[in-house]
């Protein structure tokens, strides 16, 4: 089967280790189901994997990809939950399992014509979405949903700040937050990304690091070191920072610990979501008529070009990958 996989690791030139070629089809095994992939999507996780973050050389070759819509023989097109428990018998929140992983870390990923996925790790695709749009729900939108509705502690009418508008998670936060009645502010260095965020429902958009007109109830943070001090200073006393990533690094010049304890701020880590949250997300998306923003779509055979676009940082929303009818096999 055709697949896009990491064949080598290179922190300096991640795409040098990418191969798009034939790989063996996954084998049936107890507790897992092999299903055909209809569409997939890219995440920065794929580039980090090619750099060797969370993917050591001894696990290569590894098919990349966390997002997928697959075709189920009874249910039709379903959205895959890519979180896999690692502790035998784990029955609690799967994201708290210390041995959990995502597809493409310990188990082969979604950028392939066939995918092995744990039995039941799927939710029926919202009817109004294309397969490419729905694939965005697997990772970026699920992450955003948990950040907002479980970890931020906000309610309709509250004001939230989304740092770094434009990426998949940030775009999902804007759309979900606006649909839920939150006042959403965003920051970005790019005038075009600020404009797009306003079109998607943000009330105000600011230059990165700009002084805000008021304090916010929560900050949704995925940038890390470059925006950390601004995030702390943007919060009202008792407010919350929810952090799901650190694309600019995890060592900010100033930790702002004094302000955190004096203002009694909450800092909450957030990673992916559960099957129940994916079900809730899909219902909300369907009820609200939301459509994930797709920056561009590439066939599986053009995964290299798709990752190059992601690496450029110029995208707004998600990059989709079409798999069925790719025409290359």
C-alpha cells in the first residue's frame, strides 16, 4: 500500500527522512481493526516526528499521521480517535495514561491507504462535513475542544485570548469559542492571519505581544516561549492559561512565577481528548454547522509538498490529505 513514512531522523532537515512509497499493509490482530483510509490530515506532530521528537530511530520506519477518516463496513465514514492506551486494562481518562501514545509514535500512523486502529476508537462523521474536513476533528479540533470546555473553566460571555492565530488548533479555538458564545481575541504577527481570524468569529485581533484593552478570563496557549510572558500579563486575577504545545520552545526568558502566585493564576496542561469528548465535539460541530477551515488539500502521493507548506508556517487552518482515489497505486 502507498504510505508516507519516516525512514530516517534529521533534527535540522526533517523532510530529508520522509519517504512516500509502498509499505506492507497492516495485519489483523486481536482488539484492532484494519480499515481503509478515506482522508487524513497533517499536524506539526508529523514534522516533530521527523526531527526525532517522540520517535527514536529504533522505531523506524514509521508511517506518519494522527488524523483520519476511515471507512467502516457498517457505520460508513468515521472519525478516528488517535490516542492509544499503553497500560493494560486502563479504564480511566485515556489522556492520563502515562504510557499512552498517538498513532505514528508506537503504532503505524494514518498517512496510508490502510490503517490499524483499536476497536471502537471512532465516531461517525458529521454528515455535513467532507472527509477532509472531518479528519481535522481527530487531533486539532479535539485538542481545542478539551482546552476550551474542560480545562479553561470559561462560560458564554467570558473573554479568551488565542495566541498565534492561523494554525489548526488556534483556528479551531476561534470557531468553537465563537460558536459557544465566548468573546474571542487572537494574536498573530501576520496581518492576513488576523484578518482571517476575524472572518471566522474572533471579535478582535492584535499584533503578537500588543497591549490588550482589558484582561481576559483565559489564554489558550500553543506557542510557548515567545508568547508566555504576554499570556501571563493578559490574564485577570484568578484567570487560567491552558497550554497544549510550545512550537516556539518550552523555555521562556521569564517564567513569571511571582505574577502567577500573586494573581492566583491557574496553569493547566492539556493533551488531546477522550472518545467521549470526540463524540461531544462531533455533535457540537453538527448542531452548530461548523466546518473546519482547510488551508489546502494534497493527494497522499504529494505528502512531501504538503509538509513543506506546513513547515513554511504560511497556512491558515488544516492541510488535508486525500487517500481514496489517489490514483498512484
